[in-house]
C-alpha cells in the first residue's frame, strides 16, 4: 500500500500509527497491494475553506474525503494485471477540530483521530451515511476495522 501522509498543522499527531491503521483498513477491505491514498492533516481554517468550496457548507469539519473512483462498499474494481495502481483519492482531517470533538464527546484524541482515518477511507471506498441503512453499514464496518487494532468505536 502506498499511503502518503502529510501533516500541515501544529498539533502532535501519530502519523506513523495512523498510516499503519490505514494499511489495516485497506488490507481489510481486500484492496490490492499497489493501492494509493493520501491522508492530509490540516488546520481548521484550511478544512473550512475546503468544506465551503467542495461541500457548500460553512465552517470547519472533522474529515473530508475526495474519492477519485466511484466504488461500491465491499467491492473491489476489476483490473487487468498490468493496470496502473488503484488511486483512491484524498482524506483531509483537521486535528484541531477532532481534538475539540473528542473533548466534547468524552473520548480520547487518539481514538477520535483513528475513527476519522477509518471513516474517511471508508468514504473513499464507497461507504456513506446518507440514510439509516447506509449509516449502519458504515458504522458496523468502522467498529470491525477499529477492533482489528484493539480500538472501540464511540
């Protein structure tokens, strides 16, 4: 797996641990070894600008996902053996927003960051929470993947 992690903000983040978690998620979803994804940790201001520009929502958010493929949950696209790597897209996370959210929810920053990584990657893989059935499927998968690394979804 080629997981590019970029940290553009000031809060300390366990980038190596979150990269390993991303590997667990991608492997757990059965993706090929040459799969590529980008995870960016950024400021509240930057994610607020992305949220406005791409989602037409005001203010910062915790995580945004920008898929390059239109995938269905649990379905890996067929690719010939000589195909280029599967590039999923970008996950953008605002650790400042996540820290405030963790405090408000009574959980740890590390647990909330892990959830945001899993949540963002699942969005790239076609999972969503538009309706109750989709949300239940996504949350169940989040619980399963976090459990693989000894974590519990809030």
